[in-house]
């Protein structure tokens, strides 16, 4: 109690003396999961308690300071948590989710640090699942590709003009060899979300670090249409040089469609995603999910979601955690084996 009062007093002092404010926020999300997959010769059934299905559990600090003449400074520090064990989500970085500072005004905002890529923000805007990095999303299972956060990055976001906003990010590779662009990232997006019709175009480029690699690129075209309480969403995406390995046939074509239906304090969310390696037989993976959210309040919700990842003979995707650092490894599945899972949980935002 004394510690809490001390923190409140410190924050209040900051507001009074510097015309600034600091907010502590977070998500506490826990779920119980039943899943089935494994290999063709050794099926696996899993029953477990996990953290972060609807949204990844996290603890964050967010601050702003009014500098006058419409200029403001800000920062975000955000750490992922695994509530089922009490551990950090990342063993290598405490502020593993986001850590950046920013300046904003009528001309937009510039920020620098570890941040979400414009590609991920676009995908999340037009993803009808809980969220792109959460349970039930084809981006999270890896059926569709993404790059979530970019280290050493500088981001510019335009102000919203008539419902249109754009962003451009450069992530510096900071490598000692391979040229100035080695290991660097470039990403950008333009999207419109000002009415019942929404649309966006985003790209991301990851430059190779040496002669044994190739540059990787992802582009995403998404759209949405809202009719009353129903919102329909679709996306097409292309990934080139997915593994970045030299002379490897790993270009991909991907698509997603789905929608949400809100009624009262409830929401239904349905998603279909598909990814295929171009020119390679038996590489089409399909992701299906159906979720339900019951909002007990503005902060607390109960949810249930069922999902299936249908694997082709040449590939094996899990139901969660294919690419992301803050999510557990998912239900393991071998090539040609479908990974199926059901989760029931509670999410509280604070």
C-alpha cells in the first residue's frame, strides 16, 4: 500500500512540475486450452493453462509531455508477461514488446526505438481474429507471414487527413560487414479507414546480411466493408525469398478472408487464411478459426475460440507461436497432420 501511494505521489509530482503524465497500463489474459496434433505415427493431445490468447499479457509505461506550440514528447516501454508461470515472455529482453521515444505535432509523429512495423499495423487493422499476434490468426500460425517488431527503427506517421494515414519506417541493421544496408529493414503503409469502406497497402523489405542470403520482401493489400454490425475483411499477400536462403524456391502467395459480428455485449469473429509456396506441390496450408467474446465490462471479457491448421504433406504449422517471441510454441504438428485446438479464457485490461 505504501509503495502504491509512493508511486502515485511521484507521478502526480511529475504532472505538476513538468506538465507531463505517466500511465501504467497492461493486459492480464489467461486461458485453458485443449489441443490435438502430433505426427502421423505419434499423435499428441495437450491440456494446459496458458497466457495471452485474445491479447498477449503485458505491463507497460506510457508518458507524454506538452512542450508548447502543439509539440509533444512521449515514450512507451512495454514488457511481455507469461501469467501462467510469472516469467517474462522473452528471456533476452525485458522491454521486449515496445520501447521508443517520440515527438508529435500537427505535422505527424516521429519515433525511434523498438516498434511495430507498418506492415504489422496494417495486418492487425484488417485481421478479424482477436489480433494478428494472438490466438486464431493465420499471421500468428505462420500460414501468412509478417514481421512484428523492428529494432533500431525510426518511424514517421502522418496525421490523419480525410481518413487517410501513411507511415514509413527504417530499421538500421547496425552490422559491421555486408554494406550499409546489411540486415536493415524498410517498411511502409498507406490506408483509409474513414468510413464503411476501408483499404490499405503495406510493404516490408528485409535486406540480406551477406552473400549467402537474399533480400526478403512482403506486400499486403487489405480491404474491409462494414454493414451495420457486420464487418467483412479480406487480404491478399505475397512474400518473396521467405527464408532469405540463396537459390531457394520459397516465394509464397497468401490470402485471408473473414468477418466480425457485434451484438449487444458479444462479438463473433471468423477467419480463413491460406498460404502456399509457389511452384511446389503439396504446400498449401489452411487456417480456420471461430471466436466468441462476451464483454463483462469495458475492461474485462470472457472468450472462446476454436481453430484448425490443416497442414499439407510438405509443411507443418502449429496452432500458435510460429514466429512470435512472446507466445508459447503451440500444439506441435508434423507434416500432413492437422493441428486443432480450443481455448476458453478471460482477458482484463488495466
